[in-house]
C-alpha cells in the first residue's frame, strides 16, 4: 500500500471544467462525484484535484485566500469529504493541489503583512526596499508579464510576485511560514486526502541577496523570446534555490506520518528541470515524485525522450519521475504534436501507449482519454490572464481547459444546464463520452484496454528501462522486471517505416499494438505505429532501419 504511487496512474481533474451540478456554468465537487464511475472505469489509481480552496479566482484558484476552506464555487468541506469517501469506495486515491509558493493578496496573512514593517507577519512575504531611483530591487520578471515586483505605498517597499501582482510570494526563509504551510498540509491529511500535487515546487525559495538574474544563454528554438520576456532570463536567483531541499524533507517527514500519502512536485525550470526532478525525489526522504515540462512542449523526437529519461535516472538513480504529455497549463498534445501524424486518433493512442510504457508514474489529463484537441477560442472568450496579455502569439491556457463533453447532441454536451464558463466547440463536442462509450473502437475504449493491459505487466510499472540504438523517428527500449521483458518500439512520424530486428524468435506482437506487423526478421510500422513484444529477459535484441 505504501508505494501504490510507484508506477501508478494519476488522473487530473480540472474541477471548473469537469461537471457542473447546479447550472452556474462552472464544474464543482458534486459534479465530480457524479462522474466518479467514469474515472474508475478507466483503471487509473488516483485523482488529482486542481485547486478547490477559497480564492478570488484571479488565476482560476491558484491564488488562495483561505487554505482551509473550499471555495463556494465548488461546494463545501462536506462535499469534499463525500468526494474523498466515494472515491475511496471505488478504489481511487485522491490528491489535491497545494499552492503554497504564493497566496492571494486577499489572504489574511498578506492583509496583515502589508500594514507596516513591524507587525507579526511583516516578514511572511518577500519585501524589499526600492533602489535609490525608486525602481525595483532587481531585474526579476513575472511569469505572466512585467516585473515581479509590486509597489506598496503603506510600507514604502516592493513585494515579490512571480505570477500575478495579486499573488504575493511567501517568504520561505521565515521558519514560521514553513510551519504554517506544513500545518495546512496536516489539516487536509487529517481530513483523509492521500497526498498533494505541489504547485511550482521549485519557486518556494528566492536568493536572500536578491541578486539579478543573468541573461538566458540557452539556444532553445521553442522559447518564445518575442512573446514573453520571462524566457529571456536564466532564473538563477529568483527560484530553484538550494534551501528548497531541506524544506521538502520536512514535507516528506509529515507525509510519512500518514501511510500511503504521496507527493508530486511540479518543477518549472527551462535550464535544469530534469536534474531538479531527480534531486527533489532522491534519497527516500524528499518528495515521492516530480514532473517537469520537458514532455509538455513541442518536441516529439526519439532523441528527446531518450535524453530526458536517461538524464533523470543518471542524476537520481533512486528518484522517481511522473511523466505527462498534457495538463491544464499547456496545449493538448494531440494538437501540439499534430505535424507528426495524419490521424489525431492514432496519435492520441500512440501517445498513451508511449507515456504508459516509460519508467515512472503517469499523469493523464481529463479529456485525454477522449483524444480531445486544443480548443480554438476567440479573444473575447478568454479568461486566462496570460492569454489576454500575450494574445495572439500566446493564446494562454483556456484552450486546454474547456469543459468535458459528456453527452451526445449539441454543446455543452451535458456539462451544465447553464452557460459554460468556457465554450464547448464542435471539435470537442463530437468526441463526447457517451458516443465513445458505445464504440468499442473509440479512443476511450482504447484507454481502458491499455490501462488494464498495463496492470498485467509489472515490468511497465516498476521495471528497468534500456534504450536500443535507433535513428529518428524510431524510439525503442526494453522494460524488464525479473523474467518479464517487453520490447517497445515506436514510429514517431506520419510515414511508414520498416525495421530489421534480431532476437525475436517466434515472438508475436501484443494485441495492444497499433499499425504494426512482424514478419521474419522485420517489423513494419505504419504512421504512428508501435509494437509491444514479450521476450525472455535473457534474449538479445537489436533494431535498425531495414
């Protein structure tokens, strides 16, 4: 029980967009309870709830004004208790977002801190004097645009906000802040939660000397320099500080008081994401799992997948990653990787097969099991502050947050009886749950099959991973645990490929394979084809282009 999370599959629920129960157009906890059978039918192990705590909703709940209260938009603490109990009755764990790198500016802690420089919480946030010319103390930018410093005339100081100005950063150098955050976590653990997804876990600490960041010297083609100046810096001093590890050990010590409780840290760092993931999960006394954004971007190459996974286990042999291809912060991968496929459905299934066969745990994002693409929204339909600020080059995060289409017919397809907070467009409406439930060949049916198949192959949950030498666009590796070994070969392109292979003997393709044929010493993979082949652990195998 204590390590259910190792190799487990976590299903992310974005509550605003899952199911509305009261007709106000926003999803809620009673709505999630109504749809628990759908989640359980997938065969996942756990639900991750995006923020449900009290918030002004400036950043859709990632600006918390009361850590111990459910926002009335989503229901009540009693609804939360019911959700956890009913999920547990279905064999599902529940973890929740903990957004503790910053609060809302409406949190009582900040209301007190901003009053003067001598109150009891004066040092609970990151305050700094201006430079002699009145400008902020350094060059740190905010993720959502502009400077990361906001002037407060009452104190005559700036406060730090890595995101919106209404999201002031807590000062984790203050032991009282650390204890207050741990007390919040204890509150939810005692209420029955099974752990936490820790938002922006590498943002907790800042450089005490407030040194300015250097310029970003990485030559990375996907960094949008012209869109957001944040990407023009190496964030050497504003986040990812060494003091973070000691605090994460305190979090782990707390979690260890609750058998089976787990943690997933979100690491946002374009320079050393994989290394931080390894550092934050190594030693058995830090976090259980971490994920970064390495697989949440545009790169869809064998070299990229090999490099990130190899680098992680080299940096942290006893660490543990949690891989995902989509979430509430990035365009959905069916759209993001569309140029590598001619069939969205086949790409969706290949992506599922790939992420579910990597060494590590897995996060699946709601709607991924339907093969949902990114929603194309008009500017006037946006709610995301990032998209509104950087439109049209960066359309923000609303396109991956539109409501789940449940029923057949017209939008909003059973999500609400009212007007949904974001629209359901035809491309998403057509992929509704009810229609896919009735179709044994649907993407939804495939997800259920592959998740069930994966549970019967412990090598995929906990086994070692060994990459085979292959040229693009072929990714090949073996997963081995004891005497069980699976050869996994993926064609990451829209063009067919024929491969020469040795060491197969009389092995056959597993039924979960796609666009694949074995013949003699050859594997034929169609567009987005992949094949799983069970082999003796002692067999020697090589794969090369025919």
